[in-house]
C-alpha cells in the first residue's frame, strides 16, 4: 500500500472522540497517527493499520 507522510487516512473504525480521519506522522513497522479532531497521537502496527484503511486522502485531492 502506498502511504506517505502527510496523507490523511480514513479508517473503518472511529476514534473514541468520534472522528475517523487521521494524519500520518511516521511510517515504518509502526505508523504514528494523529486524530484530526482531538489531536491525540498514537502508534499502531503497520499490518493492523493497513487492514483498517477505508480511504487514503492525499494533500492535493479534495475531501
């Protein structure tokens, strides 16, 4: 899967605050994501993150 820094991931499951969009801050064996609503940052294993992605939104695309 082609995920880059600065992408916004729309996930299948919501964050506890209710938002399902996350900024990508770090890529590797783990992803560091930041919630677009509340700003909470967390690490998630790459395999789990890739399974949960519904849509990848690039910077130049419309939301």
